């Protein structure tokens, strides 16, 4: 069993507990508790959560997780913190790390580069700040591990090591790994669903001067709706044998411009009324297209906002909140909570979190939901997203669906090509779509098998950290 230690923690059962951010760290709120607690709850055969004081008293080895919010690079750029991580890792944990009883796992929950602009405008590496932390606290080599969700992190990390003349493994002050958190989440929650259970997260936030303070997270394992369990178990059979009522599923609960553009495309070409689409945003009047046709189409969409599929209470980063105000966000993790939309569509149009430019590649739960729901899909994301899926052992849908968009480095070109792929399917006759379905069903079943049996990179990292003396 691998133990994770928390300093502020209350426990009802392994199926119901909560973690809090200690008040002593509330001034440096670039850290939150978001993914490790639910991951522990869903994998109780592998992990346990416990108070740090209890683990120290027992002499039990443990991992101390630190989850870095996606906006934490802004704290560096704005020089809002004095000493990176210091207020979030108490001295008693540092002593345990130095003695070999504990290791630190720093989770970066979004795919961002580890770079920021310094006071002089020059490039700085967050790796240097991790290095300073290890030197400041005499952290032994191999005791600090960093997990990033940026698929393309390797070149950046190697460049930094060369810059700092770190050429041998023994010289590395910390370990850096890529770990796909969302794949691990989706695999874990699917196992729960098959057993008739679901995972619920309840979060509390407080609006602060420089962002949101995540004060509390409650995790609970509850009973799953029977219709959802039935769908999860039979999703491949349902797709193979049922004629869906709608063409496309396109979920866009959080505003991004590429998502807005995709919704405009669906409206412009007459697909939206034959699809299941969600979309909303703050200040829709702020969006003005240079193209008159697109602007006119956008005006039509604004009259339909908010376009909702379910009633999940979502946390809106773009909304305006007064400093000091408290907020809550109830989320059923990243699983499928309502099976109805997934039963009734032919193709899932996945609009990923990142889609335009930059050095990060990022695959979220949106893509993995498409795999679990056993639908063919296209992905409006970063270039080579489908290529990365194939590297992991999954299959994509070429030549039955045109996937040439995935190779386009240019976002505008990639967007146009993806829309062409969608239009090809949208313009098919029912007989042509039936023929397409026959070809893609074996791919869907292969992907479901891979998702169920693969060992996620993040799990490998945790076991690599724990190897030798954390497993008992």
C-alpha cells in the first residue's frame, strides 16, 4: 500500500473524506488540492490517504503531494512569492524527506511550459526554482519528483539540464516525468462505474486579489445511476446496434475561442439543430468577427445562450467575482454523469483545452470520454494529438474519417481541415454512415480494451517513487 500524507485532513471513511489548504499558506495560493485525493478514493486497492502526523508517528513512509495550479507561473512573473513552496511544505515533512521517510510529488495539473519572464524580460526556468528549493532545504537527490501533463516537456527539460551542465543521472537534483492524469482518472472512474459507483468532488474557493484560493475539497464515493452503469458496460454494443437520433456531440462548458469558432461552424452549416451542443461564455458581445457571415451566425448563437446539456454546477474562471467572496463547485469528477447525450449521437467532436499555438501538447478527459463512450471522434486540439494517441497503443479512424488535420502545424489550417472532416460525415446518407459504423466498431472495441488494461504513466511514476520501501 502506498500512503499519501496531508497536513489538513478529516476522515469519515475511505469513501468519504476531505482535505483543506492550511491557513498558514493562504497568502501563497498557487497550490490547490484537486486531483490526488479523488485518485486515492478511486484506487483504494493501491493507495491510502492519512494525516502527516499519524504517518510520522508510525514511521510509515509516504508521498507528500503538492499540486500546482495552472496559473502558478504568473506568481513568478509578478514576483508575488518570496520562497517557492516553502509555506506549503512544513518543516516536519522536510525532515522526513531528508531522513528518507518521505518523498515530494509536485503535480503540475495542466500542460504548460516551465518557463516565465523574469524582471528583466528574459527567459527563466521553473526548474531553477525547484533547484533552489532543493538546495535551500538540503533535499537529497531522488526525493523530489515533478509530474507534468505536457506531452512535449522532454526537449525543454533536456535543454535546461544542458544549460546547467547536468549531464549525469546522479547529478539530477529531482526527477521529472510525463504523467497523463486524465487517462488515469478516466480509467479509474470507469472501473468504479462498472461496479455501480461514482466519485463526487465538492470544492470551495475564495476569490483573492491574484486569483482563486482553493480552500477545501470533499471527496465521496456514491451509488451510480443504473442507466449510466448500463451505458458504460454496453457502450460498444449500443453504438453498433442503435441508430442515434443526432449527428454530433460537442461539449464546451468552458469558453475558449476555438470552441466558439467550432460552434459557429456548426450553426453556419446547419448541423447544430441536429446535434447536442453545449456552450456559454461571459460577455458574448465582446466577440466580433471580421467576416460578416460569421458575425451574423454568431448573433444567432447569442440568442440561444446558454446552450446547456446538463445542470452541473461548474466553476467559471471567466466570471467576475468580488474579492473575498466564497464559491463552490460540485463536480462528479470527469466521468459520464448523464448517458443520454452519449447514447444519441453518431460522432463526438472533441474540443480540447488547447488548440492553437505554443509548445505544449495536452490531452484531457474530453478525449478519453470519447473513448469510453465508444463513439468515433475528431479532436480539435494541438497538432499531433491523434499521433500521440497512437503512440499509446490506441487506434484512430483513418482512412474512414479524414484525419489529415492532425498533421497541420498551423491552427487556422487545422481548424478548416477538421471542419471539412466533420462536414463529410454530416453530409453522408444514412446508408453511408451505417457503412462507416461497420468499419469503426473494431477500432472502438480495441481502444476500450487498451484503456482498460494500460498502466497509466502517472501510476508508473508513483510506483517508481515508492519502489523499495513504500509498498508494504
